[in-house]
């Protein structure tokens, strides 16, 4: 059974609170939170996810995963044992499944100094009970979850620093268990999943190229090296950011330094149907990682106060111009 895709809700952590923003298709400009959640006293939030009805939040700290109601009532919590006193180098993450029935938690236990390696744990969203667990052979600092918008499977991109990146995919079964697949790469970072679910976008860990892959097998559809954008690979690289602006357009960000050692970055559009360049977009941002494409023809950046600002895509100019130097 294919779950119905819920409205997109994003979160931002500001002033010790979790702000949830509902992506209404008709609202642009500076966004106001649709709901605000107050974590428990003393909890430093690593990552969070909010239910589409805005009534519950789940978040990770360095030593636990916590689920609260909008009113601040504890629904459930699960501690990562044994407690880790290491303050840096490990950043647990979480994601809510497409159907809202499970919470997927990445535990960087190796870097936290716990026994064994990392874990990917699936919790029942209502009770917190563990319904599946995958012991990993990774030593990650943190990981990014990507929920497939059609079949509900979950991609996990684990960052191991200079050792590369490991990409897995988990699928919940009807019997409550889960199946896990590890992709055969350690040199690719998962950036985004296409909004129609047909493909994914990765960037080479050494930042030499961007590639697009079929879902779910991961077969490469096409790859674009730095040279394909008209830049010198000796002084230009592909940023680990960007994503799908629409099902047919992806944003690929390239960066480098000019002759006067000033950093620059440019956002290029790729027609993923043909694998060809399709112009650029101009984004008001202080760094390339501010840009978050939403897949519906709009993107987010940060406003002066840190709140997200939503912009629609309007083609501005071709990709023929290049930064000097």
C-alpha cells in the first residue's frame, strides 16, 4: 500500500525552541511558524521532525530521542545507553515516516564511545517501542534522513568525515519489521530525492562531480563533472548541497575562490530529463548551504532573524557567464 503524501513541514531550532513551518503552496516571503514546541528543560536538540497535523514533535539529543505533544506533554522517550559524556563529534538524527507510523533514529554510537558500532533504530511513533534495529559498520559523526515521497522508504546518508559517506535505504514491512539495503558506494553523498520519487542526486565525496541515480536500485543515469559546467576542476568544486527544484530541474551548486581569494558560489540548473545545463538561479544567501529547494518550484533561504524565507523560481539568466578568475 502506497501511503498518501502528507503536507511538508520543516523545522528550525531558534531561541531554545522548535519552530515548525507548514509549506502552504500559496505563501512566499518570510514565513511564520505554524507551531512552536518547547523541548524539555536541559535538552539540546540535535534534529527534529513534526507531524503534519502539528500536534506532536520528535527530536534527538546527544543521549536520547524524545516525543512531545504541542502542549509539552511527554508521549515517550528512549535513552541511548550507556550515557555518553563526549560533547562533540556525534550528532544523532531522526525522521518521521511518510505514513506517520514510525520514527527512524540514527545513533552515532561509535563516535559517542558506546559499545559496538552505529545503529539505525525504528520506533513505533505512538509508543516509542523499538520495532526494528540495524547494527551498522560505520563510524559516523551524523547522518541525513531522506523520506521517499512516494513509496515511503527512508534513505540515510552517514557522514564519516574524511573516510567518506555511506548510503542506506530502509523499508518498513507490513509485519512491522524493516528491510535494509546498503548501496555499494563510500565516495558519494546523498543530497536529495526527486519529488516524483523516480531518482536521487548525489555529489562525489571529493566534490569532483554530481550524479543522478534511479530509485530504488541506484543505477547512475548520468554524471556531470566540474568541467561540464565550464569551470577548471583545479580550483572549482561541487558543493554538498542543492537538490530538486522541480521533478525535472535540479540545483547544483559550484564554488571556489577568485584570484583575490574571495569565496564564490553559483547555483546551476540541470534538466534531469536530458542531463543538460538549463541556466542559473540567483539566490540571496551568505553561504551555499542556506538554499533548500522544496521540489515544488520554490526554495528556502534564511532571513536576517534566522527564520526561513520562501522564494518562487523565476528564470533569470543563462549559464554562460562565469565568475572572474
